[in-house]
C-alpha cells in the first residue's frame, strides 16, 4: 500500500539534544512538508520541499533543519536551538509542488516528541 | 493576509443529531477548499474537497460541505452523527494567487459525540 511512514511514533529527548524524525513516502509525490501541531493552534508549517535537493522555510523554521537527498525521504532535525520542541509533528506530501497542483495533502501518522 | 477561521473550538452533540462545523476564509481570489479529520494521535485524513463545479460536495463517512462564494464559507455538515465521528476537524484553504499559492489551515474544531 502506498503511503507516508513517519518514525518513531513517540520520542523522548533530554534538553540540549538534537533529534531526527524520519518521513518516507512511496507515493512518488513531488512535494513534501513538515508541520508542527500544538493544542488549539492548528497546523504550522516548518519546512517544505518541492523538488529533490531543494527546500524552503515555512512559518516557524527556527530551530529546525531538513534535507531532501531523495524524492521519497524528507527527514526533520529538531535542534537544541528550538526553544519549545515538545509537540506533535506531521509529515505530508502532495502530488505536485505548490502552484502546480490542487493543494491536497496526504499525511503520515505523526511523531510525538517530548522533551524531558 | 489570508486566513481561515473555524469559529467553534469545540462542538458537543448527541448521537444521531445533525451537526454543522463552520469554516470561513478571507480571500477575494480563487480558492480550493478542504476538510480533514484527525483521530487522536493520528495524522489527518481527507474528508472532502471543493475544486470546482457543484458547490455541494459529498465526502466520506456521510459528511458534506457547501461552498458559498459570497459568504466565503465552507461549512461541514452531517445529518446524523455517530460516536465514531468524535475527532478533530480541520478546514484548509488553498489560495490561488498565481505567484505564490498558499495553503492555510484553520485551528480546528473538536467534535464530541455523546450518547
């Protein structure tokens, strides 16, 4: 079955540690996205990538980094510079890049990061 | 700036009663509209979408929504809810500006269905 796989589902980290969240898709979609979800705030865009080896900052990129070395993979690193990293992180993809498609997103199951 | 407003953060309703979840957006240009559902600790699933054509859109699980361009609204409705509909619902608007299309999510509405 085609879809988006995020791992790990739950992650605990100590303050000052970097952590990387994995996102893999086998849908052959061009674009991939990372969102952060906090209670009552909806989804906020962290980074997105419309093509391999290229990515753009979203609305809340500070303290995060990404890479897009392969079409199917878009890992997110939460660095120690992120002041409040405890949140639910969602990876998504779209068939085409923004401006070329309908904007419909396909989501993974999410990763919940807790900083102790 | 474009925005999406979901006026109700929580909507309690009894099982088998009708429900309407409201979504308004601010844009004077063309839009595509979406409703997503999120069950606890899961990702978002697409319920329905409006791209063009009939303004009444039918989705999965018996939900439907109506696009009202003059009121810039896209309210979600279900005539009879079930316990399993308890979830958070997000409205999303894809604004077609030609130079920088943008997808914006509302803050979500928690639907709680009670016996």
